C-alpha cells in the first residue's frame, strides 16, 4: 500500500490493476487503519479517476454477499451523498414512485455519514427496518419491485472502513463508489454526484462496469440530485456512448425553487416529508421528487424523454399508487417484525 500512497501523493493515478490490489489491501483486516486512512486522504486530494472507481467497485462486489436475484432490468437511484446541502431524502422518496411505475428498484443505502439523516435512518422512521435477510430482499424485489439494501449488511467488511471514514470526516472515494457497488446486477442506473465537473468521468465508470443505460447528474451547487434551482449537468450513457446535456426545472414543466425550499431535517422530519410528498402535497418537495423520479424512468428506459418520466411520476403520485407502494413495504417490514418478536 505504501507504494500506492506515494504514487497518489505524487499526483499519479493508479491503473485498474493497481487499484484492485490497493482495494484488496483496504478490505484486508491485516492492513493497519492508519495506512487505509492515508491512502483515502491522498486519493481524495489527488482526485479519483474512472479506472480507480471501477476497480474499487469490482473488488467491493467480489467481497459482498449475493442476493441471487431474479434477472430483471434493475435500477439503482441512490446518490453519492456528501453535498453538504442538507436536503431531505429525495432518492428514497423517488424509489417508491419508480417501483409504483413498474421499475425494479434495488436501492443501495446507508446510515448518515455527513448528513442529518441517511436513507436507512429515514426508512426506519417510516417503519421499514434494515435487518431483512438476503432472501427477504429478493422477495421484496420479486413481489414489490423495490428493496432497500442496507450496505453494511451486504458488505460485511465495510464496518471497519466506516469508522475510518468517520474519522476522516469528509467525502472520500467511498462516497463516490457507494452507488456503484450494488450487489444486484444493474443494467440501468441513475446517480446523483456532488461534483459537476465529474459527471462524464462517472459515466465512464458506468461504462467500465457494463451498464447498458445510465444517467449521472449533478445539480445546483453540486447537489447530488437533480435540482429545481439553476442548471443540472447530466451525462447520459446509452449504446456505449456518453452524451452531455443541461436541464432546468422549466425544461420539464416544473417550477423553479431555491435550494432552501427543500431543506431536510432529522430522520423523523424527513419521514414526515416523504409521507406528505407521496400523498401529493404540492410544493418544492413534491416537484423535486417528480424531477428525480422522471429522470429515473428515463434512465431505466421506461420513458423516452425526461419530461415523459415527470408526467408519469405525477400520475403515479396523484393516483395514490406511489403511496400504496410505501404502505406495502411498511406492511412487509411489520410482518417480519411480528414473526421475529
């Protein structure tokens, strides 16, 4: 590892093979935590490349448990986090909408690292626990088309890395790699990242990981979701080609709002916001979910344009289908708790 640390400190990027070896060392319990911390800090200061990210994602999946999922056109819509904006759990709310629209959503997630409430914290407040067995996650995917995959339960070696990340206290390559290390085989993906200058590089990672279709977005002020405020920068992977575009709320018939209009809170407050959004309470929170669900439908190929995706999301929420999906997942979770009481 020391040679890789020196290389990275000299502003040299690692090849995929070098990064795979470094990643294997990171997941080796024999490697001192201080060495891993030095490597992660140096990599963050240099700036991660597509090859480095793809290599880490591959090694993470090799070390993860498998769900043995039924082959489907799965989508993950989780973002990288770490944008510091303090919005509510947008992608979590959008996941219910996407599943209500017949998209199979295998959503990777975790507890808070740098936010007030991570997706798992908010889901637990909603009544959806994080302790499903792998067989139950597969059952959720098959029956409800939606499973929230708690990263530490599927990546057993992440616990130690999590402590190191908390000590570092700022985003590392593990923020960027989180959405890429889903144990489910993903043909499609929609991911928000907190670095607008990196959207094309991140799409290249998707290509290296053999995604068939993907959308990467970075919103206003580096928000790791599509924003109703300002310009969103998108990179779209399709047919092995990457194209760039910009998108505003007005482009898809939505109103512009400042980022302050979608502030989140703790897990309880965010859970209440999700209830309100899925019950079609009008305003910035709802429109933000419509925008991101709309891009998710487009990324999965369910609609041919983002605007069509937004319209579909509006219909699913207005009809109550998205809220029904939330209630169904909560009921599944409660049944599990009764069985194990």
